[in-house]
C-alpha cells in the first residue's frame, strides 16, 4: 500500500514530466524557426520520451490503486539565446528532474515502500542517460568554442537520432 504522501509526490512528478514534454516541444519549435532541423527533430524525440516517463508514473499510480490527477501546464519558455542555450537549458532542466527523482526515492525509502523504490530505480538510470546525452552535445560544441561550423555539423548529427 502506497502512502498518500508518496502517491501525491508521484502524481506531481507525473505532471512535471508532461511539463517537460511541453518545454521540449517549445525548444523544438524554436529550433524549427531558426532553421535547425536536427535540433528540432532531436527535441521532438525528447517530447515522446518525456510523455513515456509521465505514462510510466501514470500506470504505476493506477497499478497501486491510486487516482491519477492531470494538472494544467505552465507556459514553457519560448525564447532562447541560440543553439547552445537550448541544450544548456535542457541540461539545467534535467538536473532538476534528477534531484526530484532522488527526492521521490527518499520519500519511498522513508516510507519503507520497496515497490516504489524499485519502480523509481529505472528513473535513476534514465537520468544518467539524459544528463550524459546533453553533456556530450555541449562538450562537443565547446571543443570548437561553439563555432558556427560545429553547430551545423552537430545539427546534421542530431537529425539522425
Ligand atoms: Fe523525464
Ligand atoms: Fe532518455
């Protein structure tokens, strides 16, 4: 049996994952407008991942007999300083997600909820991947001081995600 505290925290995180999808869709739209089809494609893929993260939590709440409550989304950021800024902001966002997942695990462990603890481990691994992907993109761009040519080459590479 899941505690009310943990069920509410998971429901909040589920909504935050949907917000993340919306933020990445906004980043994709920004990239489209600036003629960066690779980044637009990459962020669109990320939208689907975030929706999957949210749905994993949705299904977990249903499995343990809790009510799922879908909330309204805040307006995502729509303006970014440029190509590199998109990925910097995405990394900042994922770091927030990581700390939120860690916080959920602390609640699960404090409640001795071993099932929720096990369920949340998937997200621990996923957050390593999410941060690594963004760090790789940013490190690669930084190798050439974020030059125009490296941005174009990166954009071609991201198109094949
Ligand atoms: Fe996520
Ligand atoms: Fe991922």
